[in-house]
C-alpha cells in the first residue's frame, strides 16, 4: 500500500476583504475544512465567542492571530472596531465556540450590521451540531425546523412546545445537560410518544445517540443528570384526516372562485383526497346553493 499523501499546504491565494463566518469543530479538532484554515491564517482579526477556545484551535494548527472576544457582553465594544477594519478593506473572521456561527450564538448582530453597511460577508461552511444530530437521528430530513434552546422554565417550555406541535416537520433542539431531563419530560407531555433521538457529545470521545419514543426517553435514567451538550430531534406529527365539515368548507370557499371541476382539483390536492369523490360533493354543494 502506498503511503498517504500529505495534506495540501495552506492556499497562497490572497484573501478578499470582508467578514468571514467560519465554522469550527464541534468536538473533534480534525473536523475543520482546509478553506477555514486558509481564512483563519490570512485574517487580520479573529473574533471569538471565547478567545480561550479559539486559541486552542489556532494553536493546534500552528496559527498565531490577533484574537478578540465577541459575545453579547462585548458586542458594543468589539463590533464597531471590526466594522472599522472591514470598512478599511480588512479581513475579519468570526468563529463561535463550536460549529457554525450565527446558529444560537451572538454573531448574527455583527453580520447584520456589516450587511447593512454594504460590506461583503462570506460563509465558510463546516461542522454543525444541528445537521450532525439530524442526520444520525433516523427521522425524516426532507423538512425540519431548528428551534434552538427551549425556555428554562417548565410552563414557558410547554407553551413553546405547544406552538410547534402542529408542524409537519422534524424538530431539532439544543439543550444543556442540567435541563435535558426536564425538557424531555415536557416534550413527552406535549408531543406524546413521537419517535425521537437524543445525541450527546457529538464527534467527541463519549458520543452517544439514543433513539426511542419520547415517553421512554423522558424516563431514561441516563438523562437524569448527565453532563455535556445535547441535540434532541423529535419526529413530525401525524397528519389528521380531514372531516366532512373540513371538506365542505374547503369546497365552498373554492367554488366562490373556481368552477366545479377546478374547485374539486384544488381541494383534492390540498387535502390528499380522491378528486372524483370531491367533484361529486362539489356538484351537490353547487346544486344546493340558493
């Protein structure tokens, strides 16, 4: 077997001015792209949610860069400085503690301010706990909603879940170890026994993915007081069959705008029902109208 070739060297192409939203590893330091390393190497300033975390990443790849903290507490100070550098043709890289910036972290404000001033903003894609958790959950991925962190209090959390209960989409949440058990209990109370998955410490040494109905996950002792970061994925709700009243209402409204055949076709597509039966019902409703 021939030896594995060495990794490509950092690009020598000049980096265009602008704000770069750089995805960083969510655990395993090797989960960083070559392009991300190019940007971090060439940036005039690296803004980080936590400079200690970003410093370890840079050090692991032999990079020494000017680092400044950018979070909700330092945004008023660090933001204007970064915008000044950008307006002068500089290059600023923004990283979060882990994963893709702007997903449940404070980078949104800076990116929006840069866009408002007409400054270039570039995404540098890479690791994402959201997508990693979704792909290993074993649940539908054709339509999903990322709902972030649930509220910390149970009453607000249940209200939050109730607002999402009717969505025909897989739901993805982030949660910390101290509240994962309480969140699972409230999810089971609101969503019922939907299929779900709990992913813990993705890409790290103790990575685990547990797949089961929500009512089982809510009583699983492994989530009583765990440590780490969690991604919770909940399957979509089931479509409820339309009642006769629903059908008549939809047909009546459609008949006000369309002919009988077109009204039947529109409602058949919307409700997933046979067009022939809906056409007969539409005829009856039309004939019964004074």
